[in-house]
């Protein structure tokens, strides 16, 4: 209808144009996202540990 190449071809062409990067294929393409994820995981684990200790102390 619009005479555009298929989506797969456009994606392949765009990926071929990108310069090879260090993090290509990794989970995090941006360092800030990586640090934010690690921080949120650490806060979540700490909150669960503190909550478990509080429940153990108060339930006794």
C-alpha cells in the first residue's frame, strides 16, 4: 500500500547501520539504568530482611 519494505528488512538495515558497541547484546544499554536497577534490588532485599526481622521479633 505505501511501498515500504517489510519490517524485518527495515530492522536489519537499521541494525547494520549502528556502530558496534560495548554493551550491544547486554541487558542494559545505559549505565544509569544499570545503577538504578542495582539500587532498587538492594533496597528491596534490605526491606525484606528488615521486615522479616521485625516480624520475627514482634511475633515472639
